[in-house]
C-alpha cells in the first residue's frame, strides 16, 4: 500500500533549511493546495498555547485553507505579543509570495519553548521555499517538520469510491522527547476528496479521538500540538453525505492513515523499546475505562517494568486502583498478551507467570484488564520508560 | 532536638530478621504500648488495598490500639482470602503472646505485591520478637520496616505543655522505588500525651494533609500506605481540648515530626538527587492550586530537567497548563529560588536565566508559579527523575 513518493492531486510541497536548527538540518516546510481546500483542525488542550496554535485555530473557524507553513526547532510558545506578531508576519509573507489571501495560510511550529523565532532568516528563505514547491516533495516537507524524530513519517492510502480515485496522505512528526523543548505532535492529513466543511471537522474529531488521542508517551500535553486536515476536492466526487457508504469507506481510509501515523510516532519516541496497548474492559462507562487505562499507561512504575521486561503485574493493579473510579479488585482479571495472570484479584500459578515472562521480551505487548463491573471498554497505546528517555530529557546528563 | 535513642514513656519496640528478605536483613517489627492507646490512622486511597490495610482500617474504627506488627519484604497485597487469613492469624498470635485482645493489635506490611506471606517463618519468630522488646529498641523497629530505604527514619520532639513533658516520636519508611514491588509509605507516630479519640483522628488527618500528603515522587499510590498514631496518655495531662493553646502547641510538634519524616522520605527516595518544592500562588481556589502544583510535580519532563540541572521553564509552564483548570498564561509569573524568570507569560532576559541556571545545581530548589487569578495557594514537594530511578525500577536493566 505504502509508496515512497505518493502524489496527491493538487498538493505541492517543499522543505529546506533556513537556519533555525543549529545543525543545518531542514527546518522550514510548506504545503500548498492548488485550490483552496476545505479544512479542519484539532488543537492542543493545554491552556498554554503557542502563538501559531492560537492563530491557526482562529483561521480554521472559516473552514478553509490553501497553504500551511511549518517550522521546526522553535515552538514560538510563551513569546507574548512579539511571538504573535512574528507568526502573522510569516503568514502574510507566504500569502504574498503565493498570491493568495492571508486568511488561507495556516502556520504551525515545534521546538524550543520561550525563544523568539529568527524571523529574518525565515523570511529570507520564503521565496526559495515557495518557488521550489513540487508535488513529489512530500518527503522534504516531512523532514522539515522533524525534531528528534529519527525518520520522516508519511502514510498513504488510495481507494476507488464510486468510480473516483480517492487518496489520503498523512504526514506527522512525533513526540520525540526532545530536549530542551516539550515533545510536540504535528499531523497533516491531505486528500483529494470533496467533503462538506462541517462533515470534515466531525470526521477528523471522530477519527482523532480513536487514533492520535489514544497514544501517550509520558502524559504530557504540548503547547503546540496540532492536526490539520485539508480536502481539496480535486477528485471531483459528489461531497460525501453523512452515514453514506462512501463516507464510511473514506472514514476507514482515514482511520488507517491516522492510526498508522500514531503508532509510528510511538515507535519512534526517543528511548522507546516497546509499544504497549492497555485495554480496560467491562467498565461501567467509557470515561471510567479510559481513565483507568490512562492511569496504567502513564504510570512510571508500570513503564519502567516494561523496559526491564518484568511481568510486574502488581504495579498494573496498583495503577488501575489509584483513580477516582472504584474498582472491586477481587473481581478483576488481568491478561498479558492474552495469557491470564491474575484472576479475581489473585495471582495465578507460576506456570502462567513463566509464560507471561516470555511475552515481556517482545516489542509489542498488550495488557487487558477486565473489571467485570459493566460493559464499556477503552484502549490506549503507550511506551516503556527507559534510561534513555531520562538521559535525553535531562540534556544527556548521567 | 534529635536524639539517637529517644525513649517514649510506655512504648516498647523490637525488630528482627525472620527470613522474608532473602538478604537476611530485619523484616519483622513490633510496637507495644504498656497501656492501651487512643489510636487513629490514615490509609491509602487506592481501591486496591492490601489485606493488612483492610484489617487495620477496620480495627481502628474502635479508636484503640496497643500493639502494631509490621513486616517488610512482602506487601500481602492481591493475595485474596488467604492473604486476609494470614494477616488475622499473625494478629491473633501476637495478641496471645502479649496477652492482650486481638482487637488491640494492628498490622502493616510493605514489599512485593502478589506473593503469600511466609507465615510459618513469621510465626516462629513472634515469641523472640515479643520477649525481646525494649523501650530503647526504636532503631531496631525502624530498621525492620525498611525496604530500599538507605537509613532508618526517626524524628523526635519534646516540649513542656502545662507542666507535663510531652513527647512525640515518628518512625517512617519511604517511597524507595523498590523493585519489584510498589513503593510504600508507612508512618508510625507515638506520643505519651492524652488526647480524646475524636480529636486524635482530626489532628492526624489535618497534619497529614499538609505533610505526608504534600510529597510525591512519581504520582503513584501504593496498595499499602498507612500512617498510624498512638497516644498512650502516660504524660497524665488533661486531654487537650479543641482549639486550646495546649492542643495548638501539640499540633505544632506533630507538624514538625511529620514534615521532617516526609522530607526524609523524599531525600532518601532511590535515584533522588534533588528535592523540589512547587508552590502555586494566587489561584482561584485551593483545588486549582493543588492540581496545578501536582501536575508540575509529577511531570516527567519537568523532573528529568531538574535531574539534568537545566532551567527548562517552558516545561513547567506546559505542565501547569495541561490540567482542567484554566490558566491565563500571559498573566503568569514564574520564580525559581525566588529569582524571576517568566513575567506575564514571557521569558525575562538572559541575565536572569544565567542566575537561575546557577540555582539549578543546588540540592533543594523551590519553584513559585503565580497565577494572578485569585488568592489561594498550595505547595507540593517532589523529586527529580533520574536514570537511577529507571534503572532500579526496571530491575537494574540497562
């Protein structure tokens, strides 16, 4: 399915180094749609929002977008009025060069918090950035938005829907545990499909909830997280209508693109040696299942035991029990990679323990906690917590 | 103030090795009061509670206690009906040996979760444990309750209150980040003062709230946490009455003992290189101040940056912003060891940054975040997150 250089009709890309990153790597990227696209976005829930987040969130209210400028290496967060002025200035320069209205240009940043953007350097590189755009330059763009990601993240799907070739491409950068900034997750989902503006936002939110919103590395929320989706309609399909089979098919593609991107982000997290799925089942309600799953997923003691490849199920039980949601622990069953280890709150024999111990050496592990107090479930993906995570985030001390 | 072998009138102690710990260290301890003492306890909020927690919590409803049996090396948690039977059996054996009713014997455990107690070994050592008790053996007791603590933790205060020599001794074991069990905090506060049963519980809860409840190492809640307070009345004082100057004086002593124990626990946490106080000021309400302070205190990115001795204030701002409580970040001021670093959400000059950078090398650091949206405040003590924390909790892997 995956192609190295997918082309998405009507979308052009570029990425280059403008000097924000001291190591000379690419740090400025651009997406351009030949037609104004229907657009939707989901943004960080953090109360401390970076200037580009505030600005782009405002622009997206009109549900239209034609270009997205992204820089890495500097988050333009906690930069006050000057930070907002800088973001506006960049948007207006790009709009001028692309000869489109400023309202149609979105902006995103990722990198160090609390430093002003090197605005002159950036502006001087905007003309070559715009001039050099090409439909094949998605990789250059994907590289330009990386921070400590070790590789670019692009996922591509295509499918015939009612005789039209519909394409979705997703590009993301991950929670690379970057020092000294916060890890930021950026995602850009591009499609040639035609979708109604309100449907697009609903669809993005729905799929985001079960993909990007189900991954956690350390329970942190960046000041700069943003997922933008642009649908330029070049496929000339009839816009999907709600709950039609066409939209269902499209949603399936979107889910695959976003879930694969989310898992790529986890796998590429700095210091990550394992990806762990935490499933909580038979809870009284979704919120309960979700809260307990997150409590396990963000527990440092659970995460370090996975790094150590130890089946420390006591820590899982304790993390499950520490939320406000009551669990009756002598009803609870626990499975690791489908192997039962705890039944009705009590450890099973050493035979099961040995089997589970073997599973702990795998790269991908699932935990299922069955509460037996209702019929709702939730699932969260997390990673282990390694000495490398600490080393990287402590600025390589130790 | 601190004495190496404080005596508390009417209290006897002992500690010995019964073979729970494989390294032959002390693992069984006893506190005995010559008179039945007025007693109160605070217990883990985790829904997954160890057998001794459930049993002692029930006993304490009668607000009386004369003996406390404590073992380390095994938490007796997630052990089902057998675990509860074991705890009851131990209590009844101790009661028989000490010739007191079973109702007056409390029990606490700390160590590995999910293994049954080696009950025979333990019972065989109860006679020498009871026979060998002495008023000077508080250190033996303090050693017997340790897990990965590197030293015993005893705090002692005395004061003349209305002509009576009132003594409080506190013994605790810490959140030593023990592998493979969860870290458990146990505290035992003993006094010769006479206090009314209801006053004692109110007092313990009040002081606990501002001492033990203000420390966090990793946001985990053990299945076994317990703080017990016994007041045997041997000082023959008139029981303190509420809001009397006597009770205020006593509360002051109690606060000092419990705060010092709490800080000792933090300082002795495995892998800890720094103790950090997080103060949140000018919040709209206590809950808001407390939630934001805890969000900062439990942020892996904040904690790793302290380990790395980097003044990474952006992480502090982001951790403050990720709770449900809205903060208006362009109003927020941030101080590190009283030096201003962020004013109205924007970083101050590099001169301040350099000063703050110097403070980061200290062992004890305070962060003050002033929200300017109300008049309430909260303060939480935390530690850094080091590579050693991960190493120890991953079973020394890496």
